[in-house]
C-alpha cells in the first residue's frame, strides 16, 4: 500500500498570510500541517511509501521538507503546473500520479491540510474489511449551514454511502467528507472510466459522488475534532487549539 498526500494547491485563500508557502507547510503548533498527516501514516503496517504530489512552484519546498523526515520513505512528485489556472485538481493529480506508477497497488489518499483527531490506522482496518469497495473518511460537523462548503452524504446501517451531494445549497445533513480515501487496487480502473464521462477533476467529491452512484462506497466516521484549513479563520482556530 502507498499513501498519496494531495499538496498541489496554490493556497490562494490563504495568500495574505502565506504567500510563498504551500498550505500543507503552514505551521500549526510550531509544526507544518503535513507533519500531522505523516505522523498518522507512520502507524499503518501495510504502508511502504508516502508520495506527495505538488506543483512546479512548491515541489522544491516539499523536497526540502522531506529531507528532514525519518520512518516511511517520502517521494515528491511534481505535476508540472505553475499557476492556479493550470492546476490539475485533486482528481487530476491522482490520475497523474497513478499513470506514472509501474506496478498497481492499494492507495490511501489524504489531503495535505487535513487536521483531525482519530487514528488513520483504524480507518484503514475498516477499509480493508470492505475491500474491494472504496472507503472514505467522514465527519459530522453538526452545522447544516457550514455543510454547504463540503460533500454531504448519507450512509445506511452497513455504512454504505447511499446519497451524496457536492457542496449543496440545501444540505440534507451535516455529515461530510474529509478528503481521506482508500482505493483498493481493483478500483483504480474506475478513474479513467469516470474521466471519460466527466470533466470535473478539481474536486474529489465529484468523483466520490460518481463512485457512490455507480459502484460501492463505504464511509468510516471519525469523531473528536476536525479542521478544514481553507480560510484564515479556520487556520487561526486550529492554531489556538494547538498552541
């Protein structure tokens, strides 16, 4: 199994506080955000490598950051984009990385700015039990209004995703996706199939919606705290919590 950390964004919403720093390398509690992600990955026994996908502007930042890490090997992949208008998007970056791999394997995909409680190893254990279905990390933010910014879903008693709305104006619940996905090897072939039908490569939620409507997708619900570092306000909230 390999882990893919999505880190190819340009952090435009946080440009005023981190103009020349990629969002996953912004510090919270004196550590880069992505360090917390890597810490959670270290305990997964089946994992043998961490791949970080970034862009041409910030790849050198991640290459320098990776030099200081021990434990699982970290490989940085440059998607070749140079500006926000060129970005491949999360789905595009997954496709970019997977196309370059010489041997297929299971993939754990996580956002580089994902800050939350809970063990990813528990998520993986659950996901493996649902293999060969895709499994996603989900969280109840208990705020219907705030849910309009995310992918909102419903699950049945077996934790299977039965409904999905991508950034709906009127969410049916406050249960949202977390940018944490497990794709068993047999499911990698679904991405080219999706890309033939859709041009929506920016938001991974669009792909998850398609999967939930055409294949089997399960949700593992995390508890505790979760921070979406997408604005200055959410960044400051996280910094206060980790101070």
